[in-house]
C-alpha cells in the first residue's frame, strides 16, 4: 500500500488577496499579509471577524434590510455581513479573487451556466453527478444549448470539439468523477482549451476534493464550484454551494446573476458553514485515512475498487500531480446487483444515504440513488455498473467501520472465511493497528476470500462451506415477505375471557409491521429496534434434536401446546445479560415459532425478521398479538404453508386476499406465540389481530363450546385510549387472577357471571341488528363500562394510575365512563366518548390527561386484520427487496433502500406512511 502525501505538505496557496501594499496597513491588513504563508489548517481555523464588539465567532446578521443610504449593505439578497465574512474566508482557502456562497452546489452550476448563451456549446464529462446531468439535459432541451458529453479522462477526446469555428463556451469537469473516481488532467485540459477555444471557460466541480485537497484555479481552471453541503460543512446539517473565481470580470458577471436571482446563502447557513470549515482539515485527515484502509481492504479481497489512493488506479500519477489527497469516497463492484443490495442493507454503521463528506459514513448504490435520474440505458452506455456500491467515509473509528462492512459482506455471501488462514488474536490485531494500520488492514483481508462464480446457488454453497456446513441444502426465502397486524382494545370481558367468559373486542388502527428478508449465511436473525433487539443465531446451533417427534413440517395445522424442554433449550440460547424482559420474550416467541414451523434443520431458511410497531408495547392494546400474528404469517409464507397473495394464488383485487383456512392456520400459530409470551392467554387478542374488525369471543374451556362472532355495530362508537405508561406483565396478572380464583372461588366466579351478562348485553347492542335508539345504546354502554371496571377492581387488576383516569374522566364537566382495558395493572384505560360530546370539552379532557402525565389516543376502530404486501416487493426475485421512497432531496428522483432498513428507520410515527407507500396490501 502506498502512503499518499499528506495534504498539509501541499504548496502554498495562490496569494492574490495577500498582495496589499506594505505601508499604511491596518491591523487586519497586517494580519492578512502575515497569513500569506500559513498552511491550510491554520487558514481554516483563523477566521477574521470584523465586529464592533470583538466577537470571536462571526455574528449572524439575521436581517433582510440594513438602514441608511451609504452603508456597505442595504439588502441581504445583494450582500450580508455574515455571508460576506464567509466569502472572504473562503477566498483565502481557494486562492481565489472572489468566492460566492450560494444555497446549494446545483445553484452554483445554474448561475455559472447562465454565462452560456443559446447556440453555444458545453463540453461536459461523461461520468458526472446525476443532478448535474439533469440540469445539462434541461439546458439542452429547453435552453437551446448544445451539450456534448466526452470522456474527460482523455484530453485527446476534447480536441476535435475545440479549435476555430467551434462555439464551445464551457468545459465542465469533475475530477475525480463521482461515482467511478475517474481522473481528468485539469492542467492539460485547461491548456488545451485555452489554446483551442480561448473564449471557453474551464469549470471544475471540485466537490469530491474540496479546496483542502485540490485547488483547480491554480491548475488553470476559470471557475471552481463545490457543494459545500459535503466536506466544507461536514455535518450534513445545511445545504450550500461555493463558486470561486480568479478573474475579476467573471466574478462581476457572477455577482450580477446572484444578486438578480437571489441565490446567495442565508445568514444562518453562512454562520453554520463558517463553523464547519474551521474543522475541515482534521475531519478530512481522518476520513482520508479510513478511505485508504477501506479501499485497500476491498481491493485485497478481490473486488474491483475505484479509488485514486490505490497505486493501481490508472491515473494515479495524474491525480497526485494535481491533488494532495485521494478523498473519502470510493466505489466497488460486486458483479451482482442483488448481492450489492444485500451488502448495503446489511450494514449498520454505514448509513444508507445519498451525499458524502460528512462526519458519518455512508453507503449507497448510485444507480438506485444519487444517479437514478440518469436513465438505465445511458448509465449502461457510460459504463456505470448497476451493482456499483459507493462508500463515503466519515470520522468514526476505522476499525468499527471495517467490522461493520465485513459483517455485511459475510452476511451477503460476498466473502467467505478462508480456512487456510490462521487468525491472529484480538489483542495482537489491536497492537498491529496501533503500530501500522496498513499492515493491519492487509491482515484483516487475508482472513477472507471471495466465493468462486457469482451464481447465487454457488454463493450460498460457498458460504455454507465456509461455515463448515458441507453441502447442507437450505430452504431459501425468495425475497422479502412484508406483513402487518393491528392491536386491539377489549371493551368488555378481559381476564374473565381466560376462564371461558365471553369478551367483546375490536381492532385498533395501530399496528406491528414485519419484514422477513433472505440471507445466505446459514443464520437466522431478529431485529426489533423498539426493544433494542439485534440478535442472530447459527441455524445449525439451534436445538433441533429437541423438536417433538410429531412435528414433521408437512402439516397444515398449528400446535396447540408448547413443548417445555424445547422452550427451555431456546431460552438458554438467548443472552439475557442486561436485556429487558420484553426483549427476551420477543426472541423466544420468534425462535420457537421459527423452529416448530421449520420442523427440521434442512428446512429452516436463512433470513432476518425485522419488526417494528406503533402500538405501545405492553400497554394492554395487544402489541404481543400483533407481533405474534406478524411472525406466524411471515414464517408460514416463507414455507409456502399459506398462499402468498403477492404471487396471485388467491388474491384478487375484489375478493378476500387471505382465505379463511389460511386465516385459521395463522391464528393457530399466533396463539402458540402468545402462549410463549403469556403462559395462558385466552386467544382473543390474536383472534382480533388476525381477523380485524370487532368480535365477541368465547374461549372453549372445560368442554364448553367456544366461538367467535363478528360485530358490525362498533364503528359508530368513539373511544379514547389513554396510556398510563405504567409497565406491567400480562403473564403475571393473568396468573394473579387464576390464583385469586383458587383462593376466593365464590367471589371470583360471581364476578365472572356478572361480566358474562355485560358481554351478552354488549354483543346484542353492538351486533348490528339492535333496534335500541342511539341515546339508549350509548347510555347502556357507559353504564356497563363503569360496572365492568368495578369487577376488574374486584379481581385485583387495577392500578392507582388507572383509577386517576377513571376519576378525571368521570368528574364534572366530563361525566364520562372509563375502564381499564387488557390485563390492567397499568397499561391503558378506555373511555367512551358520546356522539354529542363537544369538541371543546374533548380538547380540555385531552389536555387534562396530558397534564397528568398520560398519553391519550383517539384511534379508528374495527380496522382490517393481518395484511400481506402484494406488490412486487414480496414476489419474484431477491433483487426486488428494496423500496423506492419519494425524497425531497433534489439529488435524485427516488431513493431506493432495502425494505428491512426502511422499516427500521421509519420510526414509530413513520410506519403507517412507509407501509402505505409500499403498494397494495391483501387483508384477511
Ligand atoms: N413490536 C413488538 N416486537 C417484538 N416483541 C413484541 C412487540 N410487541 C410486543 N412484543 C412482546 O410482547 C410483550 C408484551 O405483551 P403484553 O404484556 O401482552 O402487552 P400488550 O398488551 O401490548 O400485548 C413484550 O414484552 C414483548 O415480548
Ligand atoms: C388479560 C387478557 O384477557 C387480555 C390480554 O391483555 P393484554 O393486551 O396482554 O394486556 C388476557 C387474555 O385474554 O389472554
């Protein structure tokens, strides 16, 4: 590996602004003169601030106008002291006569290209940033400008377009290019253009380098621009662009345009940018070091890697003759688009995002993201591989970045362990890193090899062989399976329902969402960001020998009972140090279902299940049933035990998407998962979550017949759900009621009888056929809510926080009826809101509850049950495991991210719109 020259060794800056006369200088001018020999880092940090109070940081002049007739400033569109301070600071960094700070890098290009008139020609590179390409295309089609793309890595390609009679006004270059890191010889191109077309302007987009590493004005360019959103700002907290020019006449024309259009940078952003610039060189030093390590690592592993810091880069010498660093962006080719998607989706520390230059490291697939606005045909023509991955290094510890990338490469099957390699100890590895990072990275790369061939099956086998699994043929999941299921609110009958009493419940518009995505490394993984769960297991390390003999994997029936030895064996696999109980429950339920539904090791697919929910977890709204429904349905789909509506087997846009037989099967397995989580659940939660709508549910107990009846009169009822935020555990509350029944059978049984009468009346009133008037209906429901709550108090499952809500809502002026819902002991309360309850009082009730520290939710009731995504995302091929998300960023027309990552990142509030944007769903 070559050690590139450090940027601080670079030649001193051009000094046009330092050539002031010696005599009669002010203090500021003297300082400026002395600074002529300062090195770049010093110049970055030493900002000259002119301020009446001597502020050491440039103040923000957040004003549109300035008073008076003869001051330096009058209107911020034309000039502003904060922006002016930034611009003079930048002029020193760029070695420019003048710089301009604008709202984005693209605005810079827009201003510059307004110097080109209709009929004139722009010669532009053929591997340009997608946004540049888009603007050039627009000018070609709407501005009457002749835009020609040429390979700017070859000076001779430009020559035929130059010379007498040509109308070339602008030659637009990037070096290195983005994302292929091609190098243009800026010095020689500038010379050739000056000789052939003296009127033409050489314009360089310097964003990939920043003035720290490359200053094209010193190489003969006329205009340089940078997207300051990248390295100059460094924090991705602002957007800005900089134009730097040497020739005062060009500066005048550009100043005229900026003032006319009003594209100058706002004062606050100018301030932020100035602050970012002060640390630019130290940030970049770390970024360059990491990029060199990552590029060497990928290169050593045998990936075609584009980075001008690699000695074998075809234009290595030219690059280092004009720049003092290789930048923090590199790209590499895997040869397989689906594999690239898996790698990108498999990283954690590398954020999936467009842009670069910030303190955080980023990973992207340019063809799907930053360069999506270039058509696939043009991308192919310009040699931009669809599977190209771009990495933008930040300032994190390079060891963590390599760990994360290595993990993703392994999980994607892009590399496999090399068994001939004898690993050094972790301690030795750290020692090597501390003394010689270059040697360390070579050592890291030696531990792996790339599987031969790019064919998926070979890759899977290669991974398995690498993990010592010989020729085990695993079942594979073809592509992402995406599901969702709602929570529920029990209106009457909780707890009693466990003992055979009927209960009345409805689904609520808060859901759990799950994505089961394929992997090819013989591991199964669970990610539940809401509970900080990120766990993976080697499939071969699961206790397959303990599977009960009756499980053979071919049955279309769910197990009714848990197998305690199997459950205990799974429990022992879950590391429980410092993980909260909900996290353990979610892993147990998943792994248990994963094993019993797979039935045998060879049938167990390698995949990652990711779940996230906008239901409050453990608050009595059925979060566990929604989660259980998601895992059961996703696993059944992976095994083809139920029809996949995405494949059109049972889906029609008008008919029901999921058949009644499949619905019952999912419900059965979801119930088993509920048993893992709760011990002895009644089954009402999963019944409602799977089927949606509203139901009256009776569990079959002691030979008595159970049943499920749909209720259609629910939708008209308004309910308020209030979360106390008091945590509780359904399993122990249910067990507590069972214990009370043993201790006080007469009291508990008579309470159950009373609850049964309430549920019976509610079923009659809400079944849809009741002829009772509206007022009477609401009046009866209110009375029954109050009564049912008292019975739950008798059963010992209320909580002071719930009683506070009951009192607050029943007090004047509200006079409303409230009960706990679900297991109680905290969790949520439900309040009936009559039709004529005034909005003003509702607002006042909501703020009363909030002031008490509770969170009220008004949600829709009786919503659809289990949903399965029917769009391409869950069908045909692994390469479709991504979402196109609309984005406001001007860089691209649509950002594509793996579904799993999108789900993780949607956040509680973004889940519903993420799911809506995915495409059509089939519901039970
Ligand atoms: N979105 C989720 N992802 C993973 N596990 C979950 C999720 N929601 C619930 N669980 C599991 O279910 C348990 C909560 O169940 P429970 O106490 O019945 O609450 P709820 O009344 O909300 O269903 C959690 O402790 C956790 O183990
Ligand atoms: C208490 C119970 O009746 C309802 C479940 O309540 P929760 O949503 O887990 O709080 C238990 C059950 O029916 O399984």
